[in-house]
C-alpha cells in the first residue's frame, strides 16, 4: 500500500488510528457480550418472522417503495463502483451495517485501503451476525471514536456526506444533480458509471460543482472527469474539483469551465484563465514543460487575458522560470486558503 500524495497520506494516518480503535473494540468483553445478547434477539426475530410475519414486517411497509427504487437503480440505471460491496451483500443488509460502522469510526466505507477494508469487513461481519447497529456500536467503542480521529483531518473530504446512504442512492442523487446543473444526461451517466471512482469521490465532485451555481460549462469538467482511467487520477480530479470550488468561493468568481486539450481550466469574468492543480511539487520535466507550453498556446487562442495557476504544494525553481517567461501568475500552498487544510 502506498500514498501517492500528502493528502492521501493524511487520510491513511486517520485510517490507521481508526483501525487501532477497531482492534480495541474487537478485543473487549463488552463487544463479545453484546454479540451474545444480540444473537439471542436475532433467533427470536427469526421465530417472529415465521410465526407472525404480518406483525413483524408491518412497520416496514412504508419503505418498500424506496427499496424498489434503490433496487432498480442498482440493477438497471447505473454501474456499481469497483470499490463497493457485492450486490448480495447490499441486498441482505451487510453493506448497510458496514457503512454505519464506517460512519462511527469516521472512515470512508469505500476507502481504497485494503487493510482498512479487511478490518472493517471483519468487524462488520461480527456485528451483522449479532445485529449490533451502528448506534449501538458507538456506545461500545473504548474511549469514544473522537479519540481515534481527533487531530487528524485526513477524513476532512467526507464533510457532511452521509455515507450510510446506499451507494445506488448516492449515484441516483449525483446523476440528477448533474443534470440540474446543465450536464447532458448521457454525459452524467458516463461519469456516474465510471467504476474507477468511489461513490464518495463522485459525490465530492458533484457537490463541488453544485457549490458553483453561477459557473457555466460544468459539462466540460464532467466530460474531463469521465475519462478517468485509474484511482490516482480519480483522487486527483476529485481534489481538483474542490480547488475550483474553493477558488470560486474565496478567491474570485469563475465564469465558466473550458477544455484545454486533455485538461480543464476555468475563466474569470475578466477573461483570465485559472488552472487548479492539487500537486505537492511541480517539477519542470520535459513532459510538464511541454504541457505548460501547450496550455499557454490554447490560452492565447481563447484568448485569455492572463493565466494563474493554483498549487496545493510548490513549483520548482525551473518551473518558476518557465511561468515567469510565459507571464503566468502562480499561487503556491493554497490548500489552507481554499480547502481548509494545509495539504
């Protein structure tokens, strides 16, 4: 397992601390006792279902419509991400337990961290077997979850996203939000069906775009993101969307998104071109210098009144010289200003 950026490293640190709490919980007598007690309730529940099915399921009928809507979304309307559980796990309720547990520990249930997934799956399987809900789990966590993730903002990207919501519902909501934002339904579906993104990453992108109601050309960004071919790029483009949203909110409104070959930028009202790159360090290699020169040519063709590039990290001295020659303005270490974190 590797961390390809500082942002991902801090997410992994938060996950490690959460896994320590999971290990503590699994070893407590309170968790074992609760499993035994809940196991008895599960058996009793099964008896009730056989002997008095109407009484047992009567209270759940109001949710039947939503259940069928989710099932339709899962089976017909969209393609699950490669980071989701299987359809069977979703149908039987295990995935809901896992999402509820992840929420209690402050981690992403769709994390690409295989070790976290292993630990979370093991704990969720035990809790699922014993019918221990997420709220019941919280009372059993030694010292409280806050101790596990306090002081570490690696999970900051989760924001106010309710990850206990089924992924099919997240996809449906995200697709509809993109269409409302002016993205063609066909383009929205291609993006939503890209299995390289986790449901969380797609939701962050959609919410970032939705936070810019006056910015046109959102389809340009979605088409750009839809071509993502691996998880590293998925995280990069998710953070890029957050940077553009941060610029729009805190550093001057953006008029519209524009495609720049295989990249995407944004225009200001005064015709200036804005580029957002969530990079720790931008070195002046042959490839990067060629890309910068190419973007500069496209900026002149727009024509742009100037170019400003925002970096979460820093640019090398040689890159600064290139920017100076092209008369680009560079804003380094902008994460604190735009994202609320220093990375």
